[in-house]
């Protein structure tokens, strides 16, 4: 089968397969994943906005009614945590949660973090230069977003080392058919993270500070407030979505630049390109190549009827290379404008943290370009085996 999300070779370069899917099988049932693959931009765009699809179906029916096996009891702590946030729920619950969280997680608050993000990125870049190089992922891409999220939430500095392992273990559950060991590690991380945040949230409720946890505890709309479980689920979502994806986006972006030395030279010569470069790097080789949706009512896509109860795999990375939308889509063009990529999603589930991700990527890119203009790759990187959260194992560089 040409579509194989468990294959390291496919994960490393899925784009020829996407091209074939768009041309020959734009709406295709894949028996191995038990999903309908949708690969053209127009179809993905439409389905992301179509309320006949949802991240969950549990607001309309049971697992059995949708032909799915009930979740095993041992996974309950994981799903309780995830479904307390907004990612895997649908309106009206999603509408309420997003409205409340948006009152605390504002564009003004995110923009106010820019000086802190710039300072952290410059410190990490300076450390990399002082050592003469290192691993761009471990030394900069990973510590930057987790530090930003931790500072934003109000996690004490001495506890921040806990966040990355918890996030990685929880996100393992989002891969296709995760093995039992991965599922049990996710449950343990969900329990540990929930316990930690519950204690921290109660401390902030008693003695508020200038951080997001305190703001989320205070936020209200016509008397409606987040429950403690919803607050915890929101904080976990912000860390997982804002950390894992940003790390991979940074690593994938630099690997794209190293593979396209002409564009890297162009960026080094003109830092004013950074804003459009961020958008193009997200389009060209983004960190989230596919998002799943459940069909809540029969829906027709490209002349094919997908029945209720089926799962759709919306191929973001394929849509972002669709020649019907992007001129010369397999070429990296850091000045591409307009650039209507869908790496942050569309519709009601559009990524709430997109402004923060853009700032983190722009500031880390700028810090490295300024501090290490002669940075070069020392060895070709290897891709991690995951497909849903697609990124590199490391990115070794030197001056």
C-alpha cells in the first residue's frame, strides 16, 4: 500500500504519495487505518468547516451506536483529562470552553510575551554559539516553547523539567493505534500531570498571581466559570499543542532551510522575510500532516458518499502542496504571498495558540540568524516514527 503512516520512509517523505492521492484517489478508503483519506485542498477546507463532521461523536451517540469498541477502563483518566479541554469536544461544550478560555488567553496577552520569548531565544542561541554548535532541537527548539508555556501558566522554575516528559507521553496517544505500553504511559502521565496542576490551580485560586492559571481561575462570563477539571484540561492542551507542534515545526523548518541553501541565503541576507518565511515553512513541511474527524451525518465528498460513523483523515500536508491553490507547490519560497496554508486548521477548531506559535517560530528563527549566521548541518537527521506528530529525532549543527 502506498499510504503507510507506520513506515519511516513514508514519514520522511510523504509528498510523492500525496501527489498520487490528489491525482488518482482524492477520496479514498484506507483499510489499514480504517479511515477515509481526503487529500485535495478544496475538500479538506470544506470539511474542516462542515458541522456534519466533528472531533468527537459522543455528543450525538454512544461508541456502540457509531460501531466503535468502548474505551477500556484503564484509559478513563486519560480521556477524562483530554475531554475536559476543548480539543476533543463539540458545540455547545466547545463553544462555551473556547469563549471562556479566550477571555484569559487573549491576543494582547500573547503579544505581551514577545519580549520574553525574544530574550529566551537569544539566550539559547548564544549558548549554542558558545559551544560551537550542538543539537538545534534539544538545545533550542525544545526548551524555548516549554519555558514559554511554563512561564505563561505560572509553573515554578524548579518543576519545569516535569512538563516535557508528561507532554511527550500524553501525545503518544494521538498516533494511529498506539501500542499498550504507550497507552499506559499516557495514562500515568495524565494522572501525574492532573494531580500536579490541581494542586497548583488551588494555590493560585487562593493566592492569584499574574499568570494564566490565575486568569483562567478568575475568568467568568455571565456567571459561568471553568470547572477545576476544565481548567486543568485547558492547561494540558495548551502545553501539549503549544509545545509538541512548535518543537517539530522549528526542527522541520530548519531542515527545509538546510535542504534549500538558496532560500536560506536569501533569508540570511534579508531578515525582513521572517514573517512570510514562518508561514512558508509551516506550509512546506509542517508538524501536523493529518487531522481526524468523525462523520456525524452522511456527507458527500468529490462524488463519494462517506457514511455516518466513519472516520475521515484530512491530509493537511497534502492540501498544503495542492497545485490548484499554490503555484509550484513543491518549491520552498520564503516570500510566498498570499499563502493560505491550513497548518493551523480552519473552522471552530482553528488553533487557539496560532499567534503564540508564530511569535515563537519568528523569534527563534531571528535569534539563530543573528547569533549564528554561518550555522550548518553536520549530519542528515532521522525522522521520528510518529506520523500524527511528525518531527525529527535531532538536528546536529555547527558554526
